[in-house]
């Protein structure tokens, strides 16, 4: 069904009651636009996009923005060779404790597109494990200098395994905020 789709822009965006998704059968090989695909999916806790083929994607701006309860995000298979726009892709992921970017690289992305991209990442959890390639970490830290000195970010190389049990909590645990997220 998805084999000829070129745009998944806003596909699940604003689905605030959507709590789980199995996207393993999606054929994303022809998709170029994934912007706002999951924006404001407030009830999603885990999202595994490791089966996505993203070699043609150019735009992931706002893709996960404001997915407040998302605690795990797996992008380990993302191929970003043609990626140009990533504006606010990872903004306001307050409960994110695991971000697996695998080999995701921002080498083709305009540096200004990375500004504010990680604002609020893991703010409610207090600790966020990020797995990525060394050059991706360098690109992120060049724009977001405060992330290099913050104890709440723990960086893992792509060859390292992420911990299975985060801080004694199981991976289904998520943290609600003191205020509404609508």
C-alpha cells in the first residue's frame, strides 16, 4: 500500500490518542518528505522506525516534535544521504530516555537547520541515552554546546549497546509532567 508513496508529511500528525504503531510493513523507499509525520502524537511511548528505508528522504523537519511521552526512539537504520531539512525534528521530547540514531549523519544538512533541534530533549526524565556516529555527535554539539557539559546526556558510539535497563527503570516507564501537554 505504501510502496508508491512519496510524501508521508503529517501522516500521523496530531493523533494525540495514538499510543502504539507497528510500521514494520511500511515501504518507505520512495518517500522524500517525512516532515511532521508524528508531530504532537502525545500518547506514543515507543517508536521503532528501524525498518524504514530513508535513502531518498530530504525533509524530516518537525517529524517527532512535541511527542511529549515518547521515551524510546529507534532510528538506527536511517540513511540520511539526501537529508536537507531537520528543523525542530527532536524538539520537546521531554520524556525521551533513549535516542538511537545509528549511522544517521547530518553532513548534508544546512547547519542552521540543526538550531534548537534538541531543545527540551529528555527534560522530564533527567537522563537521556543517545547512540550515534561520532561525526553526528560532533555536529549536534557544535550547535548545542550545552549538551556537551550537561550530565543528563550519556553518549554511546554506534558500536556500543545501549543499556537494557535505564536507571533501574524498565523501558515502559514514562514520566508525566505537572501540566497539560495539549
